[in-house]
């Protein structure tokens, strides 16, 4: 007896609807990113309220500017650091309890 396998064609409605949803989500995301970039590029330069304040024709005369303070004195070339010797000379070796003298060999 021979065997015949009949494979049904795959149901493509689910995969095509999922692909359509993915494309729609991608397009919406791209539109949001583009709108955000346009807002940041064009709106940040002019501020959030339109043009800046304008002066009226009857503006009061400006007062004298405040006297400028003296600039701080900054020394770019500070004095040299003190000379610190990290390897001081060795102190002489003083033995407080010297060993007893030994008898010469041969006695």
C-alpha cells in the first residue's frame, strides 16, 4: 500500500495581518521621532513664547553702569615648591649592645 501525504497550504492571513501591524507601528514611531526632532530643531532656537520682548518708544533713559570691580590677581607662575628629599642620608649604625670580643683562634 502506498502512502500519499497531502499538505494543506499554510494559512497566511495571520502572518500578513501581523506584518501589516508591524509596518503601521513602525510608521507611527517614525512619525513621532520626526515630529520630535522638528520641534527640537525649530522651537528651541526661538524659545517657547515667540519673539523676545520689544522696547517701547517711550522707554526710560538708561542709568549709568555700575563701576567695574577690579579683576582678581591670578599668578600663572607660582613660586617653586620647597625641596623635599624623599631619600635622606642614612644615619650611622650605632650598636648599643655589641657582641663580646671573641678569643683569637689558636688559644
